[in-house]
């Protein structure tokens, strides 16, 4: 082989090496984006789903206590730490009332999502809970239903 042919081959090999390195950099950037940007979104959605589930469990616990205690106007539950009693107003249908306000109801029965990032609007017998201006779920106190959006 001539010197020109050897130099040409070395040039092609260098170009191939540069392309391989660039391809690896692009693939690693895509992988980093998937792991660092998209994953936290999935974790956040999972945390929100767990918070709604705990709210629903608390609704049913409150209804059960309401029936057990003979259907009083107010039911008292123990907090998670079992150091504080939480009075919850009940409606005539046997579900926690929205009369005292939706944020207060969330503070009594909800968890995981601080009231500072949560917006709530009361509409007749329902509470519309929003996070970052997006509807999260609706609680209907007549039927005790929670509908996630």
C-alpha cells in the first residue's frame, strides 16, 4: 500500500471513531433526559394517586365511624400520629360535609400534598381540588364519590 492509501485509511478510521463517539453522546443524552426529566413526573403522579387513595380511605373510615356512632352530626377521628382528635362535620347522607370548606376537609382527611400547593373550590355539595391550575379530583359529598381527572 502506498503512503497516500494508508493516510486515507487512517482518515476514514478517525472519522468512524468520531461518529461513534458522537452517537454515544447522543444516546447518553437521550437516556439522561428520560431518567432525569420524565421519571420525576411519573413519581409525582404516583404520589398524587397515593394521596387520593388515602383521602378515599379516610372518607370510608369516617362514614364507618358515623354509622358505628349512631349517625351523629360530627365524627371524631384520631390523627395519624394518634395524638390529636380531628372533628369532622358530617352531612345528612353520611359523608364528610363540605360546609366547613374544601381545604379544611383536605387537611382533616388528606395527606402527602400540602394545602399550600393545593387549590380547592366548593361548588354546591362538591369540592374541586386542583394542583397547578389543573383539576386533580372532585369529591361529591352527597354520594361520597371521588372522581379523578
